[in-house]
């Protein structure tokens, strides 16, 4: 179905959603909508109180989160209009889904692909514990060995320095490095590949595989990524670099990130020794003080002329994430823009928190921008940080910068491609597509 007809479907479904309410609920349809909106707002407020308060307020929040939706449904059922509401909501969901699909438009220009010769001495590091054991499940070591790769399978009982393993391989003549494991391990070996200007292969054997997703690789079948050893193209992608304290030139630390570095609430929670034993309980215990700024360092973010003071959470990413819609917050459309993405959450009231929960990327509590360098400072000598999923304590200030085109990534010539995320709904633009595209087509037919 082309964009014009998809836009028309969105308009028809939207009108039908309103018509069903008016036809079967009559003047009471306005009351139905108001009750539903009030219930949604109360539930969102309850979620915020549940996360940010303790004691009797948290108990009240639990009651709100559970009881309010049930009470709204009960009122609809008592009035004999529950089916009307459900049908109307279904039509509205169809309208929004079709409208966003119509707005998707033409494909985003893909990252340029360069020809790639077959590597003569590929070297791959595989973590057998990543992704619940995908290396063994898909026999990745055997398959890679059959393609001529030298494979090192890490021993979970004897931690190894994967970066040093990669450096030794390059000194022995490896002309390609690769990793089957999580994004943190990917980043460590990617840094070595960039340092020696050798191609890098990503094998999606981790749990979430965000880097593999944005490269357009097959996350369901990690073995398909091994095609990069035989029939590949090369992409030039950016790398994020993070340095802490005085920086590497003065004895500080620096490391690469392929996805992101997070600071604030989330980073502080995962630093807790109790987090691994009981994630839910630890999170609920720590969040109230962190969200209300009664504990944890107070962050200051600087990027050019921009200053952000006291945000609860900051995410600095290797290329920007989509921020115009909640569904796109975990997706980067390109990895070669030469810009860091910055997402900052700053919520100071129940109203702002409710707005953030309901509107996501369009709320006042979420600030999104891009920059080439970002400095995260704090009123503490060190801050908790999560760098590609690894929990760290970093001395302040922490500097994040982008290194454009630093990494040569070999990917299979034939691969699924990065998933596309539709933009936020814009009814005016949907109407324009549904009507003007039809007139343009009619004019062409007339000629």
C-alpha cells in the first residue's frame, strides 16, 4: 500500500473512531473521553509517586496505578459502553499506526558501502556466556574456524584482557578483528581495530545487540554475521571516546564506546552491590532519593554554549538516538554523522513527570541535542557511569567526544538492514499527504 492510501486509511480510521463514540455514546462521548484522560493522568502520576516516594505515599501510588484503570473500565462497563470504548480505541490505534507509516516517507540514505577484499588472517574473540550461550547454540566457533578464522573462546573461569588479545593478534599478522559477544566487549576490541586501522566484524551474540542492530545485521541468527568473512562490504562508522579526570595525557583513563555512556540515576543504581542480587528491590529503594536529588552527585553538562544543571539522568551516544517518539529512543538511523547525541532528563514536579511519561520525547522534561564534544561534571570527585553496559566510577570531569569515521566495519553484503522507526504522528501532514498526493496523481493522469 503506497503512502497516499495509507494516509487515507489513517484519516478514515480516525474519523470512524470519533463516529463510533458519537453514534453509540451520544453526548456522553465527551464524558467518556474526559474520564479516560483523567484516569490516564492519575495513573501516570501514580507511577511517578511509586518511583520517587516512600512510605504511605508509595502505598497510595500502588493503589492509584492498580485501582484507577480498573475503576475507569468498571464505569464504562456499568454504562454499557465498554465495547464502544474498546472499538473506538482500536480504530484510533489503527489511525495512528497508519498515519505514522504514511509519514515514514522515502528510505533514509544508507551509510556508504565500500568494496572489501576477503581477509587472509581473520581473528575472532568469542564470549561463550554472552546472550545466554549463543556462541555454543549457533556453533559460531566451529563455523568461523571452517571459514579460515583464528578463534579464541574466552574462559569464563579465567578473565582475560580482550584488548590485549586483539593487539597480540595484530602483531602476529591478523588483518581483521571480530567479536561475538556483548557491546562492551565489542567496544574494547573495536578500539584496537581503529588504533591499527584493521577492519572489524560484529557478530550479534550478545543479549541486546544494539550496535549490531544499527549496523543492519541479523540479530536473530548470529551465524549470518559470519558472511562478513567471505562476502562483505565495508562501512566507515564513528566511535565515541570517553576520558575521565585529567585525561590520558596526564595519567587519566580513556576508552571507546560504540553505543553510549550514561550518567545519573540509572548509572548510580547499577553501581550498587545489591543490584545484581535483587534488581527490582534495589531500584525501588534507591530511586526516591536519586530522583528527588537527595543523594547522588549533582550533574552539570556542558556542550559548546549549552549548559544543563542538575539533570537526573544523561545519556551521551555515539551518534544521536531518535527522540521525537518513545519507540525510537533506542535506535540510531546512522552511525556516521560525526556527532554525539545527548538525551537529558530533568523532572522537578509531578506535573513534569506525568508529561514525560505520557509524551515521551515531546515533553519538557527531555532535552535532546547533538554535539561533537560533551563534558559531564559534578559536585563530587567521581561519578557513576554506564559505558556500553559496564558499570564504572569515573573521576570528574568526564569528557565525551566523537571520532568520525574511525572504525572500518565489515558487514555481510546481504543483511536485513537497520529497522526503521516511524516519526511521531502529525495529523496535518497526514491530511496533506492524503489529499495533495491524490491531486498530483490526477494531474499527471490527465496529461
